């Protein structure tokens, strides 16, 4: 004979997802280094300019704190809530062509054609 308690236990066990699904390991993203962000920018610039990766060089990198998620490119991207975002302004060059990128520290990059002024550089 099956008891009411056993049936309740069985329903709970069968209705519960496996432990691996219940407790997903969610980790906060790790900030990228300046070198990692420069690498991502060079890859994007090579693709945009249709040149090899080796043809793209970093002309200048400056640490910046952008005023919002638009990374200082608000004129083209719209208006965002003010939230300081640490990142970089990276200028690349391939031959005589130059591109300016604004990045955060988590892999996001924007090619910025109409930049706005960043907040003070991170010290």
C-alpha cells in the first residue's frame, strides 16, 4: 500500500529539475585587460578596413571613464542614463586610414565617429 506521504515525496522529486539545472553557476564577467581590448579592436578594424590583422597597429590608447553606456558616442547611438563606465579610447591605424574606438572593460566596443567628451581619466 502506498501512503500519502510517499506520493507527495514522489511528486516533489519528479517535478524538481536536476540539481545541475537548479543551481547554475552564474559568475560575474571578468574585466578585460588593455591588451585584450586592443586585440579586439584590431580584429574589428582589420575586418572593417579589409586588411590583414598585422596591417592594423595601435596608434594610441587612453584609459577613460565614459559618462554612460553610449561610451561617449551618444550623438550616433542615442541618449542613455548617466552611469560612469570605465574603458578605453583606442585609435588604430592601417596605412593612412585611422579609426577611433571607445570600449568598456567587458568586451564591448564602438567605432565612434562623433565622440562626446569623456569624464576624467581613471587614476
